C-alpha cells in the first residue's frame, strides 16, 4: 500500500471508502456510524487490521442515479474526508457501532477495483495541507449564529440544548453544527469543501439563515 506521512500521521494513498449521502465528516470532527451491511462490515474489519482508517464520501446527486447500487454505479464527489476509527463495539446482532475521527480531506485520483463489495479509491491530500492543524485565525460571528440557531432548530423540528452548544469552543461549534444539522447533500459538500474554517463558519451561518428565511436571503453565497 502506498502511503504518505504528514505531521507524523500516515495517510493511505489507496483508501477504502464508505459512500453515504448526508453524512459529513470534517477534519477534527467525530462521526458515529452504525454498520450493518456485509460489505461495510468487511470494510471496517479490514480497516481495523490496517491502520483503522477509511474515507467518508458522498454520492454526487448531480451526476448519479440515486436508484443505483453505491457499490459500483453511483458517481462520487471528488472530495471526501479520511477518518480513523477511535471507538469500536460489536453489537449482539452482529452490527458494528463505531466512531470515526476526521483527519484530513482528500481528493479522488481514480477508482480502484472493488474489494469484498466495498469501493476503493486512489487519493491524494495535496490540496489540504492545513487540515491536520488547528486554525488559529478562525473568525466566527458567534452572536449571529446563536441569534439564528434557535429559529433554525424550531424550523427543523429539532431540540438541542443551546446552553451546551454555547459552551463549545469556536472550532468545536463549527464542527458540531456542520455535522449534526440536517443540511442536504449539496450543502454538506459545500461545508466540506470550504477552503478554511473561517469560510466554513460563513457557509454555516448562511445555511442556517437559508433554513429559516429561504433561499432568497442567501442565494449569493452559492453563486
């Protein structure tokens, strides 16, 4: 297996991936997953034996027929996120309950042959050299986010403890809201592909506003 090393973290060049619409993993974030399909049970077992890493990536709804089988037919977005298994539990019914910690975004070079039913990509990380670093220049308008957040949660029928969210650091706030809010596939991908944490914070605020006021308020963000 070809590998690269950056900041003492080894990143695989050939990466098994779990294509899943609406599931967003960001560098520094933590994504819980309930694994039950045979092909992804195979993926997790193989990942545990080889560095505990695999990638999360979304099928592209602009180019994919969502009726197709994601094992081989659906076209994927070109950008995903490498994750490392940091929690693993096998349930009595054979499911795997895992938590994946985001390490770095990757870009797809090409797709390899399927292995045991799951997809494998050749990837590189050259576009994202700062993903393993904390962004010390994060600019976040917390007051605007907490002004719109209760309205957004109400519009989506969601209940979250605002006081617990307010206790989060700026970075964890952006990671948490980006990953748990029910944005659509394209919106999740836009958050993933944001150039910096500050850009992602701006995108998150725009998406929260769109959820409350509709597209007319923030269409310019996606132009």
